[in-house]
C-alpha cells in the first residue's frame, strides 16, 4: 500500500532527523500510550494517540484516525514527534482511504475475519453491497458492513457466519 510505504519511509526519516544523540546519562524514553500528544518537528499539534497495539499507533487528528507503525515516531518525554504536519497526515490518510475504497467494485473478492475469501461483490452502491458467497447464495447488507482491504473488501465475519445469515429460519 502506498501509505504504508510512505509511513515506513517517514519512520526512517523521523528516526534519523528527530532523534537526539544517545548519551550514557540519557533516561529511557517513555512508553507510547493513549493520550500522548503528537507534534510535528516545528511543535505544531498533529493529534493525540487514541490507541496503541504491539506495532501500530493510532493518532486522532482533528478529523481522522491515522494508524501508523511505532517506528514512525520519536518519543520525547511528554509527547511524540512525527515528520508530518496535521494537514499532511490528513491528506495521506484520505489518499490511502480513497485508494482502498476504489477497490470495492463488482467482482472484487471479499475476505472474512479468518483471512479466507467469503465471496465476491456482485453489486455495490452508496448504501448497500450485494455479496455472492462462495456457496453461490446472495446476501445484501449495508455498505458500512464492508471495509476496504488491500486487495478488495474485508468483513468481520467468517464464511460460516455469513451463510447462517442467508439460511432460512426454522
């Protein structure tokens, strides 16, 4: 994904440009945690950390949530530094989202929660998506049920769970 490559490149630049030289007396950097402020190199506000997992830090800007690798940040005593301004980060997230959404088209494969294909998109509009499941059955659901993945759609259900939704009630 283009955004991922950019984030990795930014992480390398951030680490090289923003990191202070280590000294024997330097205290260890604090752990990244939710609530930390994120700033650009000039001290401009970028956002606030809203979630942290093993490898991903989610930053809430004024408009969007940006998920970035930990390596994209330089940890300062009471904040995180990143090499992008808020406007630049928002623009990158919007570009990545648009690129992912462009893959949600008829014929695209939809992957389920276990990483296996559950079907293909038969039809899609602003409100609804119709999936043709691997069994051949059709299911219509709100478009918001489907996320955009790197190769097509993703959904938080397994093929079995989707099949159960189209099974006749007894």
